[in-house]
C-alpha cells in the first residue's frame, strides 16, 4: 500500500522520491519544463557526495532565489512535500530555506506559516508522523535563523499543554510527549545556548509527566487478550 498523509506502510524513501520526481512529459511548455527541473533538483537536494554537498546546496539556493519571482508558491509547495515525504533530509530543507531567507525574507516567513498550518492540520488529524517531521522542520528553521527560538519554544509549549491535560486521551498525551522529545535532539544545543531556562522547563514538564504516567500494565487493562502479558509459567512449555 502507498503512504498517505504520513501514514501507511510498504513504501520506503526511494519510493517517495520516485513519486515526487514525476516523469518528464516531452510536450511540456516552457513553464512546466522549468518547474520540472526545479522539482527534480529540490527532491534530490542533499543526495550529493559529502565532498560536494555544501556547494550543491549553495548553488541550488542561489538558483531558487532567482526563480522566486515566478515560482515562489511552487518552490514552497515542493519543499513542504519533501519535508513530509523525505524525513531523513529535513535538515537539508531547513538549511535551504535558511539560505533563501537571507536574500528573500518573505520566503522564510511563508515557509514558517506553511509549517505552522501543516502542524495544526496534522495535530487535528492525529497524524503523528507528520507532526514529528514538521516539528523537526521547525527546529531546523530555528537553527537556520528563519524562526525565532522563542517561536519554537512556543510551539513546543503548545504540545506540552496537551501532554499535561489530564482530561485528554492518554494516546494523545503520549503523542504530544513523543513529539517534544523527538524534536529536542534537533534543537537542544541552540536552546541550551539561547533559551536555557525554557529548555529546562520543558524537560522538567516531561519528567513530571513520565513520573505520573500510568504504568504500561495499567494502560493494557481491557485491551485485546493478545496485548495482555502472558501469565507466569508453572513448568516447561509443551
């Protein structure tokens, strides 16, 4: 089965890249031809050998800056699709947006707005994979100077509120906790340097939640028998 909305199984990163890299139509008009080339380069960003990776991203950013006037929305849409489909390269797209932002600040603002809107949609749809990837993207935008660190802290605190809500479903609270914990490794160093108190507050809230969280055995109560722990064996199994 294909992957939709960050959910589903059976398609690896290679399949996602093949999906994003649509086949070239020999009858393309000039605009479609230009966008086909841009899409291909954005999708393949970061795939270069380490020795030429930096030069490749710098060259792509420079070309995208020159294409912003005509193709800003298309470029943003393609980058956001890559963030949600090519999770191993989220850092690359954060750097790419950061480089473009130094020349075209409006592009960076638009990327932040799209990431925020995507997070709201993913949270509403309980799409944990999309939430994780978009939060990681926000962390990389903060690392690249596109998003203020205070803005990133605000987003993480929104998830902390859900995690701390005793009236919320346990799975939703666990998902919020996991979202925060899976994001901190991508921005912890910068937060420790720029927002140390906020980082310590977040970690403290997570510790309290994990301490008070019901044990796994309690959460399994009432679930299907296959999910229940096996009884202690009184002798060798036949």
